[in-house]
């Protein structure tokens, strides 16, 4: 690596990164969405809590407060009971003097309770003497 470029807000004292497990972005409707929040900053400037917003366009569809531990990490689960409509979402936050790396999400239609297919198994036994 010859050069490194850091993109952040002016006068930023740190970063807040929001990630799902494996950086997964596709979820089914009515599926829980677990996320991890990582705050990188001097300890004395680290926020104790961060409020995550799940946005669809300019509309906020859910919010959850996340407690940040002494290592700068917090975990949250947006429950399956949200039953989000299929579409694109953004898991983000706003923290004064911090640069935020938000997590985009795509919610699919999910699956119906009844499948269009059925599996049948036949067992045939033959005995030869």
C-alpha cells in the first residue's frame, strides 16, 4: 500500500460502523436482522449509546438504542415482527462529530407458508428367494 485515503466528516473525532453478520445485505420479509455497531474513537469521546434507524428512503420505519461497551462495540436485533415491506433500506445513525458507515439492506418477499411443490417418497421392496 502506497497511499491511504480516509473519508470522514469535517472535524470528525471517530467513526461509527454498522454491519450485519458477514456483511449480509439480503433478508427475507419477517426475518430478524442482527447488527453490530463499532465505534472507533478516543475512549473519552466515545458515546455510551447510539440510536440506530432503519430507513426506507426518507422515512424511518424503526429505531433501536444500542449500548456501546468499553471496547467500542454494541449489538442489536431488529425483530422479525417488523414485517418490513420488500424494498431497499438503510441501517444508519447520526452521531455528532462522528463519520457514519451505514449498512444498506434489501428486504425480499420472503416465502409463503404453503409451498407450490410437494415431495412424495415411495418405498418399494422386493424379496427374491
